DNA sequence: TATTGACTTCGAGTGGACTCCAAATGCTAC
DNA sequence: GTAGCATTTGGAGTCCACTCGAAGTCAATA
C-alpha cells in the first residue's frame, strides 16, 4: 500500500504518518526499489495501533519507548511497565472526564430550565 | 486571597492563573488599592471551574467564549450550545479512552502471560 | 517531450497552552 | 533603610505534536 492509501484507510495525513515513522513509531516500513513506501500488514498494524493510542492521548514519548523495546528481546517487563503506566494515566483522565461531564450535564439542565421559563414568559 | 493562596488551593501555578485571567477565563478579579489581586469567592469559583474544564481537555477557546457570554444577558441559548458541544467532545474522548484502555488491558494481560512463563522456565 | 501528480527528504513553521523573564513596586523584618 | 521576598505588567520563550515548504525523483499521460 502507498502512503496515500494508508492515509485514507486510517484517516491520518501522509505527513503525520511520515512523521510517526521518522520518530520511530512505525518501524520497518518496507520500500520499493525506488524508495517509495509500500506498507505491509505489519506496518498497517503499527499505524492503527499508534492512531488508537494517540487518539486516547497517550504521549508520543511513551510510544517511542515502547516501540523501541518491542524490537529488543527480554524487555517484556519494561514494555509492560510502560503500558501499565499509560493505563493509569488514561484511568485518571477517564475520571476527570466523567466528573466534568456530570458537571456539564448539570449546567446544561440548568440552562434548559432557564430557557424553558423564558419561553413561557414570551407566550 | 492572594494569588499564591489560590495557586496552592487549586494546585495551579500563579503564572497559569494570571494567564487565565489575562485571556478572559477568570473575570473581574478584585484588586487591593495597591493593585494586588485579592480573590473573592466568585473568582475562586471561576478558577475551580476552569481548572475542572481544562483538566478534562475542554479547549481554552471554548471557555473564553463561554465566559464572555456569561456577562451578556440573553445569551443563555448560546452558552448552552457551547456546553452541549463540549460535552459531545468529551463523550467522544471518553469512548476513545475506553476502547484504548481495553486494548491496553489485553496487552498487559498478554505480557503477564509471557512473564509468568519465563518465570517458570527459570525455576 | 512536456506536464501532471504522487512520492521522497530535510528542515522550518505553526498552534495551543502554558511558562518564564525583566523591571518595577510593595510589604515585612531586622 | 535595606534585605529579602511576593506581587505586578508585558513580552518573550518553551514544549508538544504535528504541518508545511522546498527541491528533487519518478511514472503515467497528452
């Protein structure tokens, strides 16, 4: 697959994909003889994985570390540590999000009240 | 309250609080005659609100708009629209977060397996 | 053969959200 | 009154994660 196809498949700009590859998030992308990227399944898998992680706000730095460890043997524990730490971050973020959404719901219902009343007043 | 006290109370740097005030996120902070900020309850309330929203990732721009509308009458519908839109964003983010956490859980349990096996092999 | 358009690299530029700095002023303690 | 610390302003600097531009290569088409 060309970078354009991958870009469309995962809804990421080609620039972003090249950037991810450059900094080590998408390892070993195969090339044709002329140097043009020719993504195979493994590379697509990495693109999809990175997109998912970034979409949830996992830091690029942590992903760089994880991907680098992935290609060294005996680093399973270290890789797991990264995932566990990132999971904890996401858990925290999840709680923030829930609290804030409740607060927004409360405020929204408050505005609903107000708007309902001002409707009534008009009629 | 001085900015330092507010900063400690809400665990935000004084610079951040000044920045928020400057861009319009914390309106009408009272001053003493010498020009030094003297936060009252209302201002603290805004600080706390903004901290909560920012902590969940609500964009500064949306908050600026909301705060500005807050001091104009008859803008209830517009204010509500902002909150509804931001809530939708957070909902989306919540779903990303949940998907990604499940994926991390799966990967973590996979590493647990691997590490358990390599423990056994050693003994 | 000339143009069009996708691809390449490298480095620079951007946008969002802070974060820091300099210079001035003010409060408190010695 | 002067040392030392907090505060003020305005503007500059930083960090992260892209995003864009320039200059070049290559393949297909008019």
